[in-house]
C-alpha cells in the first residue's frame, strides 16, 4: 500500500505541473492541450493574442513572473504558405524572432527548466541529402520561398542549443515535417498545401465537380504528419529528457504532390479534372525527414495519411461556417 501511495503521489504531482502552451488556440497548440488533458494533466495555461502580445518582451517576462510555469511549449508562430512568405518576408522574419526570443529568454531568466521549441522542416537546406538528418542543418542554402521563416526558426533552435550547452537546462527543439489536421488554416490565400487543396476540392465539388487548378507540376515529394501525432511526440518530450537538442518529427514516408491531390480528391469525393499550372513554382523538389533519432528514443507516428485526411475533412465540414478568412494585408 505504501508503494502504491508513493506512485499515486508522483502521478498527481507530475500531472499537476504547470505547463504554459504558447499558441494554445492554434492547430498545434490546441492539439497539445487536448493530448495533455487526455493524459491527465490538470494545470495547463494559455493566453490568446488579445490577452498577451508575445512580441512584447516585458509583457512576456511579466507573465513568467506571475504564472511561474515549470514547462513551456512554444507552439506560437506567424505561419503561411509560399504566397504569404513571398509577399511579407520582413513580417515572417522579424515577428517570429520576436515571439521566440521573448519566450526563450524569459524562460531562461525565470528559471524554467524544460522548454520545448517547435520549428519546421524548412530550416534545412533546399537540396539537403534525403532523408534529411538533424546534422544537415546549416550545411547549404535554404529554399528562397520561405527562407525568412526558416532563418527565424533556426535562431530559435540555436538559442535552445546554447542554453542547453551553457546552463545544462532541458531545452529541446522538435522539427515537425509538413503538418495538417483539425483546427488548421483553410484560407486559400494563406494556408499550406494540404488544407488549401482540401478546400479547393470541396468547393469544386459543390460547384458540380468543376476542374481544380493547382500550382506547379505535381512532381515534388512531400511528407505529411497528422497534428495529433506531433502532439504525442511533444508529450513524450515532456515526460522524458531527450539527450540531444534537436529531433526531427515525422513519418519517414513521402508522396508526390500529385498523389496527395488524388488522395484528397478521393476523400472529398470530387469527380472533376485536376489541372496543373506548371508556370507556378514547385518549391523544394523533395523534403523527407530522417526520423530515426526520435524512433530510437521510443516515439513513432500512428496516423496514416488517408485516415488523417478523412479526420481533417470531417472536422472541416463540421466547422466550415466558423472558419475565418485571412486578408493578406493583415498577415
């Protein structure tokens, strides 16, 4: 009975640890919140952009002093597709640097022992060897269409690595591959490829299965991870001290953009033609993550692509009336 009591005390102590999720209303942050609640964590905190401007250094520091979180998850970022990155490079560079610098530096100065920084596979060189290993970081030039966002995220990775080296704190960076899932951004001007495609096929189906026009040739290969799988990886990083500073998070499998379009078309039930506009840029020809390091640590994805798209489309149908349109001038 004594041992059972000790186990139960440790369980409730661990589950009552205060965890601050920056960006808790976004696709990733909300998924992490749900995953932690499901696991029994009871002391989660988050603040909307109206309640806290993460670009405001003093406001972020005041938050840490007041709330005293033991663990911080940085799921906050300004994100967008190729069009948004091309049109607003300064915003994507500067605002992301401001957000993450304030979160990381205030965590260090407030004594936060565990910090999980979330980035993107775009931090790696455009022509990195495939599959991309963590050590390929900073070995060549970036993809020009999103280098501003990538450079910001690289500074976050290096900041966490520096803190880990200098202060021996458990600050780790997780680099997910292309994400999709519930609570995604489905705005056609600012979203990523999968949710944009899903909405295009949906709307074309409603219009009588009209043709769907897509950017590029359809030949580039991409890897996609369901957001709830990333959330499970983050929970794993919370509950375990990972020995290195940087880990790729993905499936380790990729498909062509053409295959992606055909899978989405099947899920949506669109019966029309797909037209490829090869005058538009393709971006990086291939971007497959080597996820062997995280797999060796004991974590692996569980949601296959078609299943994840089906879950995402069902959520889209249930929430389409509440989806917000994004004006580019506000990005």
